[in-house]
């Protein structure tokens, strides 16, 4: 009877640990203008650092603001001229050299408010909420050690979704994976 009880308790502890690790995340408020830094423990020996850089949005030279807004396409987070924009996202994964995400991953995300970093298998999700009320958006960028994989942005009110898939060369993926594997095998 004691053996069965010990096995059941062990199974419950394992289940809790698996369920808990699947839900690990970090929530942060994004600075209006500046650098928001996030450190995320990805695995036993792996740490990931993200830096979300926000700047004041460049005001248009055009005399007609509506013409300017129509000429640059969708601005997630604003109906009028935005105050801030994500200028870049810097990623450092497991001791590898840091890299900047492509501008297409964040250059149209205006007035960001908060971010959540969480695990998704062997990848990490960066979820950014921004805008205000009817013009709010939810952006999700799936990251791997070698770069962004997918970006989805959903407009809260209309439900419009824009998806971007990023491609990486097999050589780049192999190179980064080998570096990560060799750095995780080093003692200490």
C-alpha cells in the first residue's frame, strides 16, 4: 500500500512540475521611451535576454496627416499619429552573440504597453499588447535561437490578423544549433 501511495505522490509531483513548466512566463510593462530588459530562464543552463527598444515616433513631413497615414499602411495601435514605436528588439540566447530582430517584426507596433515572454516547446513566445481601446492590438512573435519564426498581429476590435513567416537558411540554423549545443556541454 505504501508503494502505491509513493508512486501516486511521485506521479502527482511530476504532473505538477510538467504543468508548471509549460506555463512559465514573465510579464513586464514596456517603457514609453527607452529600453525594457527581460531575462528569462529558458532551461536548466540556458538564459535568454530580450531588450525592447522604444523611441518617439517620427512625425510626418507631409502637411496632410491623413494622406501620410494612408501612404504607410496599417499602424497597429493608433488611428492618429503615434507617440512611440518599437524601434527594435534585441535577443541574446544561451550565451550566443546577440542579434536584432528584423525591422519588419516590430516597426509597425505603435504605443506598446506590455509584454509577456513564455516557453513554447524549444522556442520562446514574445507577446506584446499595445494601442488603446478600439485601436489596440496583440502581437505574438515566435523566437528560436537563430531568429524570429512567425509574427502574428491581431487588431482587437476588427479581428484583422496579419501573419508573417520568417525563413532562415539551413546553414544558419545548423551553425547556431551547434554553438548552443557546444556551449551547453561546457562545464560550469
